[in-house]
């Protein structure tokens, strides 16, 4: 089993590298942002609530986010392959909850892959995607707040996981394949596990 957090600022490539990870290592993927955008698209009550936070670039409350993850975990962990957590945890309480939830299921977190990308590049990537896909929170004003929220509430997790010996820093600039090779190297060094293909 291999449980990984893919960590980094908005636009750092978490979703892009998650796709490579699940394919190469045969893992399951949960992107909390995608889960919430799905709820918004379906117009559910949860979606309406989530939209009021996401559209401003703020985090949805920990308690709600943790409950959603708790509901999804049994399915994600059922076959024992492992999970890539993308966009979760984003706060210390979420990180503590993840540890407890994995423990409850008899497993643990094996590593935190921290994609490190300079801020100007993050902004360029998100503005480009906003123009190409119309993702609602990829506009200048919301991006600014997403980055502020990241620095205030999420970046402290880097130190949190460093202290636990689980933080693996990854240079997140360059070609997608190159970044993935760096990730695979770190995973092998840290856990001994190699891609299945
Ligand atoms: P979420 O969906 O997680 O968004 P995010 O963290 O802001 O990150 P992105 O999805 O924008 O970027 P990414 O790191 O996945 O990069 P990607 O691969 O897409 O969260 C959205 C919102 O949901 C939050 O603001 C919050 O409101 C809420 N939320 C979610 N989780 C929550 C939680 N746990 N608690 C509370 N609230 C939560 O790449 C970005 C772009 O760059 C793409 O266009 C991609 O093609 C491109 N790109 C990727 N790699 C490269 C490369 N190497 N070179 C050039 N371009 C690249
Ligand atoms: Mg993403």
C-alpha cells in the first residue's frame, strides 16, 4: 500500500502529477477540489455552500471537509492499493484528522510530495487555464486570495510534515515528465516502492 499527499500551492501541478501517479503506481486519487466542483456542477446543497467559499478563494470549513473525506475513505482504501490525496490536507486540523482516519483503517501516510514552484509561474499557469477552460476561481482577484490563503493556512503544513520526516521537496518547474521522474526518485528513496509501469 502506498498513501501519498501531493502538496503545493494553487497551480503547482498537483492534479497533473496525480494523474501520472495513479497511472504508474496503480493508486486511487481524491482531489477535494474536484469533489467540490462536482457538487457545484450538480447544484447540490453541499455544492451551493462550497461555491460560496471557492468562488472567493477561501477554504471550506475543516469539519465539513473532514466529514466528506471520512465518507469517501472506506471505498478508496478497500482494495489496499493506496491513495493519492490531492488538495487535502490544507490545514493542521485536516492533517491531524487524516492521520487519525488512516490509523482507523489500519494504515498510514507514507510521504508528502511538495511541489515547489515560484509564485509568478503559478499565476501564469492559472491565468492561462482560466482563459482556456473558464475555471471559475482562475481569475486575478481570486488567485490572489487563493495564494494568500495558501501562505496563511496551508504552507505551515510543510514544516509540520518536515518534523515528521515525511516531507519530500520536489522542484515543480520544467516539463511534466521530468517532474514526475523527480517524484518517482523521491518515492523510491523514501519508501522503496517503484512504479508498476
Ligand atoms: P483545488 O481544486 O485543490 O485547487 P488548488 O489547490 O487551487 O490547485 P489547482 O487545482 O488550481 O492546481 P494544481 O496544483 O492541481 O495544478 P494543476 O495540475 O491543475 O481547490 C480549489 C478550492 O476548493 C480551494 O480554493 C478551496 O476553496 C476548496 N478546497 C479544496 N480542497 C479543500 C480542503 N482540503 N479544505 C478546504 N477547502 C478546500 O496545474 C495547474 C495548471 O498548470 C494546469 O493548467 C496545468 O495544465 C498546468 N501545468 C501543470 N504542470 C505544468 C508544468 N510542469 N509546466 C507548465 N504548466 C503546467
Ligand atoms: Mg488541482
